[in-house]
């Protein structure tokens, strides 16, 4: 089986220092790392690799992105390939996906392509589906766990708030990995030194047989980048007439403000009742009939 | 008629996801500023009854795409079923939740139709000059980006769940409902979902947990934590705690909350014997409702809580557990009326599931 993993080098969020006025990132302080979701994807691909299987790492980026591929080689990837259009300073998801799809075709299509579910950089989360579109392959997003059974990938998918679904997809396929607990294995020192010496091949547009016209997509403008400003949240406030206890009525009237703060004191029995009535009023427990 | 603002809604366990209702309400705001209609597309199997709820949150038109093959999600299935309907709406804006499901098919249509798609959005609007505009999060929430397009550009938007929140419903608000039954061949779907399973509070990651019962040093020891585990089970909550509790080995090391542990955002955070130190509180600010029990009336967490209780947890918790059990048994004796189940699913009742609208019954697709 041939496995390909798409990796990106991203700013470590812990080192991102945003100017509160301009929203600009202090580039001098920023350190770059392999995207953690991509690293989990690489680790799962390496774990899946059996006798005679190969894992190839790809990245779209300038020469400065090479370390992400060396890290993959050190961790055990069998090959690495960098793709870039020298005329650019950055790429959009559509361009990244098209470069990846074209390179995968040219190099001989793998059986599975692994991606991270969403990067820590601009984090569109669109690349897996776009890659599937350009390859005309099925796509499964947010995979927490996977297994190969009879030429199909059986997967557990992460849904909102802890729900999970289980399903299967035929091969070849694009798999977007969201395996939070999975860390990339440590590389040994000899592997690291070996990976540092390896020359990493690069393909540019002519190598890939693409023209700049292939990469022109509808324009959008990022008009401003700012530090986060939370938007006010709409909250549902239950009707206080539903409330059984007078005390809770009070809590609810204070609940009209964004945050109420009621402090109660009483016997264990009284406060337990108050907690239950509060949980009912907020919809955490069913209202008594 | 002016081109509508379209929402593609999602369901889980036969009900609409909160993220879908957020999209409908956001679409309502956008539609009002454009003086146009909100048109919701709802793919699924036997979901037509949900149209009223969509209307109550702002839909003017609902197109239900009905097919047995849509009972469980398939990206290929959604592409086959939704694309023709969506295309025909000529939407100015298309909104969908930024969910794993949405991310597996909507970007493909954006590429096919060359319509820009912005994901991880927290707000959508039209500027006073008429330009489509979105605000999105990037760099792990460290930055917000404002993105705009030329006037009249059709734009697709995936809305980050949980940011907008869902407002009150307006029951009886009318909408025109159309049911379409496309011809679909599930044998051509390359991906399919076999079943959906609810979270297990015992192993759900705290960052995803909807309810958390959390213990601090006030629990006094492993027996105190065991008591809290019982309370958590009763409330179908996950168990967490403070760092000092984890340091003493009363709690698994991956289940402490705070700046150096998990940053959580549950709907309910029930803290017992937790003082509310800065490093802990920084990890719970996303919680919707906070209840705290503490013997010390000056404990900082009591001031932050929606409901603070001055009292000894060792006295309060056993009483609380007993009362919750009595309630649950009463509810089981006289089951509350629940909306009819709309998925073709088998329900295996779980004892702890009673007393919660979205219960934890295992639900599986029929073969
Ligand atoms: C660099 C650094 C990082 C840290 N990171 C974290 C972190 O990520 N997460 C974290 O949690 N902490 C963190 N801490 C520790 C933090 O500062 C506090 O020490 C810790 O949160 C306190 O935990 P606590 O509330 O369980 O204990 P305490 O502060 O000792 O509070 C116990 C509370 O229980 C109450 N109590 C006692 N008996 C009872 C009873 N019978 N009934 C009811 N209430 C009772 C007491 O009144 C008191 O308020 C960090 C500290 C440092 C220095």
C-alpha cells in the first residue's frame, strides 16, 4: 500500500504575539512547528505501514518549509517532496490542493492520502475536501481512529460535543485526521542526522505541468486582521413562570443579566433542592410534570 | 424575487443540531439586511417534521430532501442530493455549520462552482455599501480576520458552532415547505456512516464534555472523588478537577482543568471544594453555567458562579445524589413525552439516560 501525508509548517500558537492595535503578529517571536493535526496524520500513516508499504510526506511551501519534511523523514517517512510556485509568497487552500493533487498524479497515485483536519495557521479545514475534488476521490473528515478492513477504511469520526460516528470508505480516499491524543514518535539521533543530510526534491509549476492560469481562483480580500473580539452570544433565558421555587424565580430574574451571581446558604436539604431547581430551570434536568 | 440566503441544515439523532439553528438565525439577520428570504435545505430521512422548528428560528422556505439513503451521513450522498437543489436556489449566501460533515462536501461544491467559501466564520453580514463580509478565526483563535468580496458575489460560509448561540423560538412562524424525493443510488456512495454513538461521559475528552463535575482539594481524598463520580454519573457529566487534586493522585493526570491542563467550555460546570485560583478559573471561562459549592464564603469561585452554595460538600452531595435518584425513578415511572423519533434507529435504553432531553441511548441504523 502506498500512503501519502500532506504536512504543513505553521506558527506555534504559543509563540504568537499579536499587537493589540494592528493585529500584526510579531514575526521575530514566532516559532514554526509541524502542524499537530498533520503530525497525528503522519503518525497514523506510519503505524498503518506494513511490510512493503511506503509513506511519502509532501508539503507546499518555500525552502523555509523543508524542516517539516526532514522531521517526517527522521520519524520514518520513506520519501519527501516539496511543491512550490516561486512567484508566490503564500498560497490559498485551492492552490495548495491543486498543487498536491497534481504532484500525487505525476508521482503515481497512492492508495490513501492523509491530512490534518485543520491547520493551526489560517485553518480553513478545506484542503482535504478540495484534494478529494481534484483527485475525484471520496473524503472523510475529522477521523479520530481508523482501521483497514477488506480494502475499505473503517473509521470513527469526531462529531460535535463528544458524539462519534462510525463508518467506512472505499479506497483510494482522502482522510482528514483529528486524533487529538496522537503524537508523532520521537526520532533517534542517527535518524535526525540522516534526515538533515537528505536532499529534498522540489517541484515547481513547470515540473508539475501547470500554468499560472490554472492557479487563478476568484479573489477575496482579507481586509483586516485583528486580535480576537468575542461577539456577544445569544442565550436562551427560560420563562420564570415555569420555575417551581420562589428562590429560583429570583435567580431567573437576575438571570436576565448575562451572568447572575446568587449565593445561597442553608441546610444540605435546602441547598440540594435549590441546586436541583436551578438545574431544572436551566434545562439540565427535566421539569417536574 | 431577490436571491435568498440559503442554509444547509444538519441533524443528529433525528433532531436539528444547535449549529444548524445558529446558521438559520444568522441567515435571518443577513436576509433582513438584504430584504430577502431565508431558504433552508434539510437533507435526511423522515425529517420533514423539523420544518416547523426551522421556521420558528427564521426560515421562510424549507426544502426537505427526503430519501432513505440519507438517513445517515455520506459526503457522496450529500453531494448527489444537495448540489442540484442548492444550485437551483441561486443563493447569494450559503451558510452551513463548520462541522466535519460540512467540511467533507461543501468545499467540493465551492471548487466545482467557483464560489468562494469562508470557513471558521463567527459572523456574516453585508456591509452598508453592500459587500459580503465575514469575520473568521485563524491561528487557533489568536486572530480574527475580516474578509470581504465584490458587491453581489455569491459566497459560501461555514459558521463556527457555539459562537452565535441560539435565540428563543417563535412558534407558529410560517414557512412554505417543499419535500423533494431525488433518485439516489446508495451503492454509488463511496463513503457511508454506519452508526452514530453518543459520548461516554467516562471517557469523553473534557474539552468536548457538555457537563463537568469538578472536584478540588475540598473533596478531601479519593473517597470524596468517588462520591463526585457518583454525582457525575447521576448528571451524565464527565469528572474533572483541579491540578492539586490530580497531583495527589485522586484524579487522572489528563483530567485536571486550568491553564496548565484542559481548557474546557461545558454547558454546565459544577465545582465542589474548588477555591477558584486564577490558573484554574482561566480554564473554565467558556462555561455557560457555573455552580460552586464551598465551605468558605469568600472563595473566589463562589463570586464567579451563577449559583454559589456556601456549604460542606460532604453533607450536600449525598443528599443531592439521593434527590436526583428519586427524580430519575419518578421520571422513569411516568416517562416524559419526547418528540417522536425520526431516524430509523433502534434504541437501547440506558438507565442513566432518563431525565435528559437528548438522552444517551445507543442508536444504530437498521441494517
Ligand atoms: C504555574 C502554576 C500553574 C498552575 N496551573 C493550574 C491549573 O492548570 N489548574 C489548576 O487547577 N491549578 C493550577 N495551579 C494551582 C492553583 O494555583 C491552585 O493551587 C489550585 O487550583 C487550587 O486547587 P483547589 O481549588 O483544589 O485547592 P484549594 O485552593 O486548596 O481550595 C480548596 C477549596 O475547597 C474548600 N473546601 C474545603 N473543604 C470543603 C468542604 N468540605 N466542602 C466544600 N468546600 C470545601 C476550601 O474552602 C477551598 O476553597 C497552578 C499553579 C501554578 C503555580
